[in-house]
């Protein structure tokens, strides 16, 4: 990996992209420390200290501490993620949106515009819920001050979406994923320090901490294996004569990745569950108590729902990213075929079956890895300060970014880490 980065740095175009990405991420981190006005900081600190082990504490970790500081980026990128989930689900359900998705670049731009509009609506709802509901006890201003705070939160989310788009278009990696990645990494020193502090105080035994660290390292190794794992389906191309030359006849393969969806199912699941948990904390009453008791971050119900949602979003994303019918048509049009499988419908059925089977392995593996630290924490009676979800996102984003850098280097005939 370091050799890849060293070689990439030697290429001027890639070096500019890396520097641009770092500059955008620096702006994001800087914004995390710009606080909103009209906030009682002592009350805010006490509130998050009491809810550190809840899903709220986890969402704050994902946001790089912006929520506990109540900065301009406190809403983070989650309204955009939730808007993306809703629009993609509607694309499958509504024929008009499905047609737009098939129109290429023009249709994609229209769908992105709809996602932006929905992001604003969800950001307003989340901002109102945060200021007027969730953190109402920490706000010192009146109604107009609260409305100004909501406006700042909405603007912060829109600015983060803009930063993410700029990174994706002009930098390296997926901008949205890198923003979440940096938020998690930023809290790593605090997490390590918390483990040392609690171990020194005698609340955690050294053996339990070592077991937890080994588990985290194992999760990293398994995430790498899942992200890199693939099944190669052999493809042969029939020979054909054009003029006096013979073309085709070569053999190649179709790489079917174990985890085509990358880290998006984990991010979507976290954002989806976080929205419901936040609603429960805002509304309070019997519904809030129910959410806290039965759907708390360390509850069995939360773990089960997280597993089911990760599996669902993995299959959903696989369906979007890999269309076996289109793949089969392209193979047939180019004279390609899978040995032992007839062209046309049998080929598409075969590919769909393979994708479903491999996708199931990837989905279950992701779900188990995301839930394992919670289960292990309950057994060892330790708070999971750094979760499986966070590890999956961090490792997945690093792998995807390195691959993108490697692809750009390959275009310039540089040999790197993945070759």
C-alpha cells in the first residue's frame, strides 16, 4: 500500500488529486470544530456523557465528534444517505424513475437532483428534531435562535454533500465514504485512550482488552478477505473471420466479487437505524422508552435488525450493480459464451444464481463482522468503543481508495501494489 502511494505521489496528476482530497477533508475537520451559537456547553457535555454507550454515542463517533460538539456539521452526511436510500428504493418501485435510471447520464443527473431536494427536506426535519427535540435542554436561545441553528445545520449538510461531490469528481476515492471514514478515524485516539483509562482504573481486565484487540485485528483481516474475494467464471469467445484476419478465440473470465456493494450496506443500515433511534429519543414518552429498551445499541433486537438490514442492502445493491440479463446480451453480441452454458436466458439465469449465492456469503459475513464486537462486548462486559461497523467502513474505504489510485496509475503504466 505504501509503495502504491509513493509511486502515485511521483505522478503529478495523481499528486494534485491526492492534495485536493486532503484539502477537502481538512475543511471538513475544521468545520467539525465550529460550534453553533446559543448552546450550554456544560449541559451538552453532560447529555452526551450519559448517552455515550447508546446509538447516539455511536452516531457521534461516525460524525467525528461533531454531534457532541453541536458544530455546524452536527447533522453530518446522514440526511443525504437516507435520501439516497429512499430514492433508490423508489427507483425500483416506480417505473418512471426506473426509466430515468436507464437513460444514462441525463437520467442519472435528474435522479441526483431529486436526491438533493429530498436531502434538504430530511436535513430540515433532522435539524428541527435535534434543536427542538433531542438537545432542547442544552439550547439557551429562543425560537428564532433555534430556527437559525436549524438553518446552519441544513447548510452544513449541504456543504458536506458538496465537499463529497468535489472529492469524487476531482480527487481520489468516494467523497461521501471518505467523509465518514475520516469521522471514524478522528475518534480513534480518544477510543484508545478510553481503553487505557478504564483498564488502568480496573474497570476492564487486561486479558479482556487483549481479547478485544485480537478480535478487532481478526475483523480487519476478514474484511480485507471479503473485499478482495471473488469467483472467476470462465468465458470463451468464438473465432470469426473478418476479411483476411481471424478474430476471437481467446479465453477470459468474469470476476464476481464476494462483496460487490462495498461498505454501502453497512453505512445504509447504520443511518437507517440511527434515524429511528433518534426519533425515539426526540419524542420521548413510551415510544422513546421502547426504543431505548428494545432497540438500544447494545440490545439483541438492534443486533438482529442490523444483520437483516445489512443482508437486505447487500442484495439490493448487488441487483443494482450487476444486471445478469444485460451481461448475457453483451456476451452474446460479442461472440462470448460460458463453457457448458447455452447463450441467452440460460446464461443470465446462471449468472444470477452465482451472484445470489456469492452475495449471500458476502452479506452474512458483513453482518456477522458488524455485530461481533457488540456480542463480544456483552460477553466480556466491555463497552464497544470501536465497532465492527466502523472497522468495516474504514478498511473498505481504504481498499476502494487504493484501488482507484492503482487504476489511475495503471493508465499511466505504473506498476503498483495490486498488480
